[in-house]
């Protein structure tokens, strides 16, 4: 995991916003300030000491969303690319995490990758990055491939 300020990306704006760990738990908590039952995306707005006015929006979690289809797609992609890969059923690796999402781990030739399906099309890989389904599949396969 890389620490420190991210490198600039050529051709991109590269503006940076630092969001701090507000409870000392290595997470940043964003709280929607809209009324209960609001329509559309969640939103928090605040003033950052270093960046000025900040507005963060995120999609509402669809409670009716069935994550099994995404879990099946990930499993099929892994087993198609690496039929010899195995799930790691070690209790330290698998089971619901703190947020209640199932953590799945795969092992291939000593390389391990774990992920959890969070919502609609978001997968957290190796507890560090949240990606769309296609980006998650690419990252998982790359990790198992060793590249």
C-alpha cells in the first residue's frame, strides 16, 4: 500500500482533497445531511480548512439488490482464467467482515487475493480499493497471475 501524496496523472486536473480519519479507526466517515427518505443520492457538504467548500455525493444502497449475481460473475471469471485456483476456507480469511459483507479469498501458487462485494457493482479488493465489477475482475486476475 502506498502512503503519501499521490503522483499527478498526465492530462488530468490532479486537484487533491485530503479527508482525515475522524474517529481514529483508519476510516473516514461521511454522513448524509439530507432529510430521512430523501430522493436521489446521499450528500454531505462541509468546509475544508485547506480546500474550501466540499460536496460529496454517493448512490443510495439498494437494499433489494442481490449480490449473488456479482459474486457468481467474479467466481466464474476466476475459475475460467485459473481452473487450478482454490478458495481459501481458513476462518481468518473468510466470513462476514465488520460491515456484514462476505469476504471471499482465492489462492493460486501461494498468491492470495481477497475481495468482498459491497453493493450494486462495487467490489473491495484486498481491503484497500473499491472497484467496479470489470476493474475488480482485472485486479483479481492480475494478482493471481502475479503481475
